[in-house]
C-alpha cells in the first residue's frame, strides 16, 4: 500500500513539473528606471516563461539611441505551492546617448516580440546624488581652484558605502578639452558619519587642461548594484540587485593662460632642478680625450612624458656623442618628480681654452606665481695637445726583441693520479645511470601487466538509477521524467532542470543531440498522453553515459580535476 501511495504521489509531482513545458511562451519587459540622467546606466530586463535554448535575442535595434553593454542570460526553474515554472531572463545594461524622450524599441526573440518602452533622459545635475538614508554617497575635491595651462590638477573622489554592493565601477570625471588619467593607487578605509559606519574607497584623477577659461569638472559616476533583501513570505526572503548611479558635486575650475611676460618654453611646476653629477673636477684635458657629462633634470608635479629637452649649445669645435635619455618618476618631500637623466661625451679637436656654455631653463613657479630659472653655470676647461709616446728614462739601453728560437715553449703537466680518480667517478656515475634505466623499464613492465589484469567494473549505482531502470521498463512518460530528473540531480547536484543535462553528461556531440531530442519528446509525451513514445533510445543513451563514465574513471585515476569528466 505504501508503494502504491508513493507511486501516485510521484506521478502527480511529475505532471506538475512538466506544466511549464506545455504553457504558451510569454514575454515580460521592464527597465530599472524610466527617468534617468544623461550618462546613467540602467538595466533592461526581458523575462520569458520558457527555458528553450532556441530563443536568441537581437539587441542591434538598441544601438541607435543607446550604448549597449554585453547582455547577461540566466535560466531557472521553480516549484512553488504545487506549481512548476521555468524561465529565461536577459539583462542588458544601457546608457542613453542624448537628452530627451527616448523609446526602447521592440526586440525580436525568436518568433516573439517584446514591448517598446519610453524613458525620459535629462541632463545630469551638478549636485551630488542623494540616496535613501545615505546608504551610499560620493564626495569630490580639487587640490586647486585655479591652475595654469599645463599645470597638474588633482581631483580626489571619496566613496562612502554602508550596504552590501557588487559589480561596482567608477567612471572617470570629465572636463572640456582635457586629458584625465587615474593618479596613484586606490585607498580603502572605514569611517563613521552620523552614527553610521561606512566603508570608504578613495581614488585620485590627474587632469591636464588644454584650453584656458572657466570650466566645471563633472563628477565621476559610480555604477553597480545595491543588494536589497525583500520579504517574500513570513518564512522566506529574497535578495535582489538594485542598480545605482551615484555622483558627487561638480566643481568649478579656472584655467589660466600662460603669462605674456614669460620667457622661453612654457613649463610650470612646484620645483625644478638641474644637477650635474659628478661635476667636472678635472680642469685639464687633452685633444681627443673624451669628457663625460651626467646631467639630471628634476621637475615636480609634471608627467614625465611632458619633460622638456635640454639644449647644450656646444661650440662647433666639439664632437658630441649623446646616449639615450632615461625618463623615470619618484617621490621626494611629498611631491612627485619627473626625472630626465642625460649622459653624453664630448671630444675637443683643438687645443686651447674650452668654454662649456651655461645651461639655463626658465620655468614658472606655481607657489610664488613668478618666473624662475634653473641654471648650470658655464665652465672653462684647458685643452692640451695630444700626448706623444716617450722612452722611459729608467733605461738608456735599447730593448732587443727576443728571437723566436729563444722563446720558451710552454710545457703541459698532467696529474695522472687526479685523472685516475675522475675516470673512476665517471664509471660509477655511468653504472648508476644504467641501473636507473633498467629499473625504470622493469617498473613500466610491471605497471602494464597489472593494468592488463585489472577488469573494468562499472561503479556501483545508487537507488535513483535503480528506480530509473524500473520506470524505463514500464515505459510510463510521467514516471520516467521524474525518475530521470532524480537520477540526473543525484549525479550532478547543481543541475536544476533536464534541459541542462547535456552540459554535464558524458556523451559525444551526436549523442547529446539525440538526448536533447529524446527529452523533448518525453516532455511532449507527458503533455499529450496519446503521443507515441518509446523509452528504448533513452535507455541506450543512459547506458552509453555510464560506460563512458566508467572508462573515464579507469583511465584517469590520477586526474585531480573532476570538472574534466563532463567536457
């Protein structure tokens, strides 16, 4: 009696489970927000009450009015209050390209069509975004309110987060006709504001303006999801992802042009230094003797790619051989310095007095708001005539070269005792290598013989497979569907529906296609009792899976990656 009651219960459950496959496909379309600001990211969600892989979404019509990010797709099955449902969901992140009333066009999904949705896009505000209970907000600050063209401007953005978030992305700020790059490394911390504990993330941006005037630095944009807990029932809660677009205050900035009275190539900095190391302590050189100079230019608060080149203005009587300049960056006294290291050699072709010209570089001091000069003073060297070879005064007698006959021939001395030792050691090493080779061959022969003696056995099956065998023999579609689902979930615990079975089962591509067709036919047989369906082909495919799984286990005893068994 207990067996009959269990069988009837299983039959009713299987009929409920296959209702979703027999229902008419329906589409639902929604957006995370119908009113957005220009630059905000929002999510278009399309839900289909079916999990068939034949549905392909075409997002190309969206590209005319929106920037389309890569869509995500998910499938899931639910069994709630005796009702079974399956659905496929697409989520597409969009960003409007202009201000105004825009329409998300209808999209094709196989033979189905989504509904068009109208949204309102407004110009982004210069005020910071406000959220409920200030769960997340942003603060911006500039290191200066007024800078010159070419002067480094640093925007510091600090994000305060008090709730769980994921997929956060911070888009860079914007300034008309300017270059914006990330400056330094992000910093994380914690703080308490108005009794609420926040996690903080600080990022700095370096802004280089290319045009003078009064401008506004638009705030960076923080996008992502805020995780919310929604109560479904008295016993169950659900976590949903709420899209966010967070901005800080926009900040005014004055960009000043180069002063009219500035002399030389424009360079603005907090500190500029010209250093020669080592200095030319030697004041006297000879014609043809190389004179090496090492000169370093250090400029604070300037990108190394914008360092000016030095003009040495040497006289034409010098030959000039420069090396490749070395560019690098470093910190000192709280400032970031860009460094150009220059090394070159000069050779005088004439004797006499040689004057190395003064090296002078004009720059604008942003601290004092005045022009200053970095200077290496001129140097005067004495160039003597080239030195001639002279006879050593220590000997007045001429040196007679040795005759080849008188040369002493080298004698090769062989240590015979050491040679014998080396021969013995070499022989012993050779003997050890030969023994290792024979041992290796012997071990491999033993391994082959042991493998030949082993008889492949199909690993023991659990009760779910036994139940599946029983139902396959009865050829009852509803009972087979439920038994197959139980067996598949016992084999692959993360499997949610039979439509996912092809992703895990150990079959070749042709057999997988046959299996998908058999499952589809099984579902139709469940929906239409009068349909003619036979379980023979399904039984053959399940048997193939078990054989391949057994062979794979026998041949891959040392395989440490179980996921490979389902590829």
